[in-house]
C-alpha cells in the first residue's frame, strides 16, 4: 500500500477510480507499509490505567496528610458570654452597675451597620490635593473614578466636627467576604483554608454580636448579601437576602437594599435595634471592571447619596457604622495578598457628638493615643497613621459596637475597643476612667477566652504563657489605683491593659499560624515515596519482562495497616512533636501505614529484582537526557526561593528560551539542508512564540515595581483591551492553516482530519471570539442598538453557540476518530523505485497510515484547545493559541530529530526502499518487521534512543503548562482567579457548571499540556503488525514520565512549604505555591486517565477496525 499520493486525491475515506488518474513523477517511489490487521494493545492500556489510578490514590493520601498538618483550621469554642457571666472574677471586683447596659453603660440605643463591600480606604478618604488639581485644570478627567466619590464623609468631618470618625481598618487575610463578615461579628481571626468556605456558606457556631442582640431582646433587621442568611439562619427578626455571587450584576442587591432601607428608617425607631444593610455594587463593579472604570465612579456616587440620606434620617440615639469588609487590588479582586486588599474604611456617625472637640479634651485623648503608639509589641501595625487617620485592626469593631450598645462582647473576640468612643465623661467617671473601665472589661473577656482555648490545645498553653503575667500585672495595677487615682495613674493602668490585649492578638496570629509537625512529616514521607515508586516503575517495570512482586507489596500494605491499627506507629510519630499536641488520629495513621507499607515493599523488592537481573553496569544518560534533566530540575527547584516563586512567570520563559536556543544551535549540526532549515524554522518560531507569551502578564503584589500588567486594558482595570478581541479573529486562519499543514505533512488531512480543522475548529474559535466581542462591548457600554441587550445576547450566544459547537466537535471526533483515506494513483515506478517498463499503472493508495493514531489524537487536542480557549478572556484566548502553536512546533521538531538521528532511514515515519515492509496487496510474502540498520541495530537501542528524544521534548511540554498558567492571566494567588468566568452562559451561580468553568479557565494551560503529553510519544509513530507492544510501551512511558515530572514539582513544593513554614512569606508565597501545585498534579492525573488515555484508545480501536474491514473486503491480506 502506498503511503502518499502524487498530485490528486479522492474524497476522504473512499476508494474511487479517478476519471483521469493522477500520475506520480518518475523516479519517486511510493513507500509501503504493512496493512495486515493489528491487535489492540489492551493489556498496556489496562495496566497503564491501573498504575495511574494507584499512583493518584497514593498522591491524594500524601496531600491529605500534609494538608491536614499544614493548612490547619482554628479550634472554634461554643462558649457564650452573657450579662450574668462577667469575665473571670477577681477578689473585690464585680460587673459594673449600669442602668442601661450589660458590661458597660450603653451610649446608644440603636445602630445602623452599613457594609459597603470592598470599600477600600482610599475610596472613603477625600484627597484634597487631587480635588485642588482638578479645580486648577477645570476638569475632572485626571481624577481616578474611585477617588473623591464619597464627599459626604468629608463634609461630616469638616462641617460637623466630633460627629464623625474615619479609620483605616486592616482585615486579616484571607479577605473573602464570608471570612470578613465572620470576623466583623465574632472578633476572631481566619485561617488560610477558610477562604474555600466563602463559596459554600458556613453557619457560625461561635459567639457573635447578632445572637447577643437577639438574646438581649433586641430586634435585628437585615437586608442585602445573602451570605448573612447562610451564616445566621433564623437568627434575624426580619431578613431580606439577595444573591451575592452574581458578580456581573451591579444593581440587584443594592436596589433591593434601598427598597427596604428607607422605609425602615421612617418607621418607629422602637421597631428595630440593629439594622444591617450590606451593599455589593462596589465589589461587583471591581470584579467586573476594576476600580478604574466609570461603573465604579457611578456606584460610589450612588452610595454617597445613600449615606447622605441615611445621616439625615437617623436620630440622636442611633450610631451609624459604615465599613468595608475588605479592599481590592488594581483588578478589583481581593484575596489578601496586597495592602490595598486588606485596607478598608470605617466611618462612624452620630447626630450626638461621638467625641468632644474641646481642646483640653482632645489634648488628653491624643496623649493616650500617642502613648499607645509607643508600646513595644514587636510591631507597630495597630498604631500607624495614614493621611492623619489612625489604623486599627478590623476586629476592633466588635467590642466597640458591643459596649456602645450595652451587650456582652462575644466570647472569642480578640479586638480592642476604639478609645476615641469611650474617652467620654459620665456622672461617676472621668474620660480616662470610663475608657479604662471599657478596656478592662474587654481585656477580661480576652483573658477568659485565651485561658479556655489553652485548656483544649496544649500548644496554645505554651504559646500564651506570658499573657497571663501581663493580665495579672494589669489587674494588680488596677487594684492599686484606689478611689481617687490621678489621670496619669489611670493612663498607666490603661496602657497595661492595652499591652495585654494587643499582645494577645499578636500571639493568636502566631498561634493559628502553627503547624502540626507529625502530620506534615507523614505527608512529606508519603509524597516522596510516591515519587520514588513512580520513577522506579517507569524506568524498571513498565514495558519490561520483569513484573512487580504483587504478593509482597500486598503483604507490605497489610503489615502497615496492622502496625497502624494496633498503635505501633503512634509512639514513633509523636516523637516529631515534643508537646504531643497534634491532630493526628487513627485515620491518619491507617492512611500512612497502608501507603508506606505498600510503597516500601515495592521499592525494596524492585531493588532486589534489579540487582538479580542486572547483566552490565548502569548506562550513563545521553547528552539530551542530561540537558532535559537540568532544565527540569531548574524549574522543580523554584519553591526553594521566594524570589524565584514570585517571578516564576519570567523564570519559565527563561527556561523555555534556553530549550529553544539548544535546539537552534543543534540544528546547524544537521548535514541535510532541508532538515536543517526546518529545524531552524521551528526552533525560531518556538522562541518567538515563547517571547510573545511573556507579553501577557498579571502582576502579584510582590512583583512591584518590576512588573507592568498587560493582561487587561490597563493596570487598574479588569476589562479586556479592544485590540485583543480583534486578534482573536485574526488568529483563527493562522491556526487553521498551521494545523492543516501539520496534518497534511503526514497525509492525515482525511476524514475528521479535514472536517474538524477546517470547519468545526474555526467555527468554535469564531464563536468564542464573538462572545468576547459582545462581552467587551458590554463592558465598555457601547450602545449597538437601543433594543439590543448585549448581556442577554451574550448569555444566549454562550448557551447555544459555544455549547453546541464544543459538544458537536467532541461527538464528531469520538464517533469516527480516523484520519486515514484512500485514493487511486498512477505510478510509473515499481516498489523498488525503478522505472516500470510496462508503462504507467494504477495502484490503490492509503493516506495517513503511519501516523493514523497520532494524527487523530492531534485533532482531539485541537478540539480541546478550542474548548479551553472559549472560556478564556480575550488575552487568555490569544495565549492559548500560542500554546497550541508551540505544541505543534515541538511535535515537528521531535519528528525531525528522530528522522535525522536515524539518517532518514528509521522506519519511524517513512520506510525506505531498503527497510520497507511490503504490503499484502499483490505480494504473497511480507518481510518481517526489522529494526533499522546502522549504528542502532537492536530493538533496545532503538527504544532507548526514542526514549531520550521523548524525555527531552517532554520537558518543554511540562514547562509550557506552567508558562501558560501565567500567560492566561493567573498567578499563584487566590486574587488572580477569574471568578466571573463561572457565569459564562449562566444568569446565576450553578454549583456544577460554575466551578467547572472556573477550573477550565484557571488551569487551561496545564490541562492542554497534560493532554499533549501522550501525543509526544505517539506522534508519527506507526502502529502496524508486530509493533503493537512497542507502541504501548512508548505511550505508557511517555505518560508516566510526564506525570512523574508533575509529581516531582508537587513534591518539591510540598517539602519546601513544610520547610519554610516559619518563613515570613509562607502564606503569601509558599502556601499558595503548594496549593496550586497540588491542583496541577491532581487535575493532570484525572485528565490523563479519563481523557488522555481514552483519546488514544479510541483511534487505536478505530484504526484496527479499519484494517480489519479492509481485510474483510479482500483489499488486504
């Protein structure tokens, strides 16, 4: 059978005698391959799936153990405070006898608690210099959309001195809404893993101000973000929740709040005691557009009017709190990585003066605040000033509102009362004495909580042992004051309580950054052994005649289970933690015992088998392997440095360019001009594409000022630049052209090799470009037509076009995964390439046979690329196109290097006259499948040679996954996740589709490259009779090598995260790096098992069926 035709082809997949037969140029022989039916290597497919499933289970076990120790959650206590349980009593002390209050005399009867979601501090602060500059220029064009849009706050501070206070409050990361609302109602601190609960809701089990109000018989009214309803179900007296996660909707929640707020303010004040109004428009404007967008200015201006009306409506017995739960970064996101994300505004207003502006009073208050700022706590964080406004922890709001309204402070609170609001005189106390009384009640509450917590966690007891001495000293100083203390003595005692409360907060932050060392060690051991086991299996057992000692490994797993179940391991494991305070339990021990027993027995028996079977010494790796390992290890070592991790996006570009340079230089060693030119072209194209991918950047906080974001239209926006949408359209013909040329080079532009690349692929890419065009027009508020609702058009286009084309493309490919065809050609040469004296003859020609599986898999990969690109923002879609083109460059370079190394005589792609395998058509005997002659004369040498090239090119495929994770607008930070993608084609959050869409968007680069890994092994590798086992071995080894790389990267991130657990940047750098590396690994495992291997098996089965059909029809024998 002839592999290629000369000039003309019949329709794909059919054998038709042409009216005017095509003729082949004289002297150009048609090569032949064996078309005898092949057997499907099901054994290799089955073994590969089983091995990968076992490896995935072991890896999940290791990640579970490590995560249980590294990503700890805080112990929540269920204790409640009330008016009869005044914190821990000392001799001679008793609760204050307040006529209207619990622990302290209440200053107000009611409160309005307004949460302006994502109210960054500079949104609330009025910048007089910017305003003056705008007046001087006579235009506001130079004023950012988020600056000076809340002038009502400035007006209160200027026109009603003493009636308003503005603070910069610092939120403890992670700064997701649920965690911040929890902190604003309980006064507690979050932990890193609490960020995940933001999307699934969480009923608050700890003491909180909402329950304190209701238990005191006060009426609580809520309206706004439905997160409150999830946190406090059936607690509020009246509740009007609105969906909070529809980030593209700027107005529904806010309009809903406004529809209820004003009516309640006009009702009898006795109808409510706490009114909570949570506005979401500012946050959603940030997520959708970024702060530097007209929509942000419009939303802040609307909130300015809301606050103006609110301040007019409230009476003198009401205090108003306006607070931001967190800030936002320049893109409008908030995870807690930067100062702008943790800095929020807090404004308080009352028609009755909050503070006395008398100069004598203010001088004394300022002396208290100045003395506070001089306390030596190891950090000045609670006492810094910005633009003359004091900075305070956000949780200080909790004890402040509690004592102002006369309710107990929640049991787990760690905040401290704001001194400005309690430095007021009463009938019995001077301002200093009143402040001291409030602070002492606050300190006693914290002391009670700390002592109770330490009884349940031994490590807590050790960590806070010094706090007890501070509190005892303060109590003793209070007892020594006497009945008529001097103002200076009162201030001294007050400062002792301040030192205790702030020291407790600092100690708690350190305590909840504590790690469970035994569990961390167990997880590291399992992860390391899983890597060692996978490497040993890949190099020694896969595809060899040696089989693992299954019985021994099973016995090892059983022995580990027995040792864990009966507690043999427990005593050994606890030696890693001197205090014995660990969350280690029986389930952890069983997981560790079984997995380690299984892997240790496997490794030991494999070592024994290796020494028994070894005939010669170990072979030294070739130059290609050494270079590949060097580049790979350079990337795996990234987590060893916080700087490398922070600038990993640039580092991966550097490593990929290094690979390109090596190929470029090596190309000039090739003596065949045509191959040399092609290698130079592909390596140059690869380097150019790599550099282009670096033009798309999203910056993390630690990269400033060395990074300028370019993923969006501007550094302060989350809206795509218009030119990126145009590029999406322009790149479609380029992708189609390049893919078609690559398929045509191996005659795989047949059947689906023509239908999908030339019809369905451009349709899908075009549909995606149209969707993002509509999205961009909508974001820029371009009025296409008065009757056209762009948001609605975008919704239906995504549901119909995107879903229909993506699903139909997958169906078409899966239904007929064949890229082979037939035609009849006229040839004037014999099979030996000499002139046929009998004249031209017609012969049946099959196209695409030697690359039948690889070509079909490439079509599948193109469909995957199309689907992933659909759910990328415009710049991300461009980067996915670059990634796909880079993969094509790598595949062609790999093929050329294989051919070059075999001297164009390899039998890999184009059998020559000397080694060709004759077809059964017209020939009674077929020659055996023999290895190529020349320097590589044995099958082992051939496979070792192929493995060297496969590994060398698997390294850049692995690196491309990381490179295009960054290029598609992501960093190893929570704030870089593009949550709005979860609403493509949806009007509201869908708990099945939305997470899937976000995963496809976030991990598109790694997913595409994981699916490209099998293609590196099978690209232009013929599957003919006698080569089935070799095909299976090469496929499996390539997949195992790639997943071993992914595992090695995760093991590195895991070990180094554990090592740097006390590093200053652990939560900003090392923990997110571990989290994203673990996600990369798990997704790669799943995607390769479920889709990668299936996408190879289906073409193999279809190809085997095709050859079988040809035999049934009598075309082949």
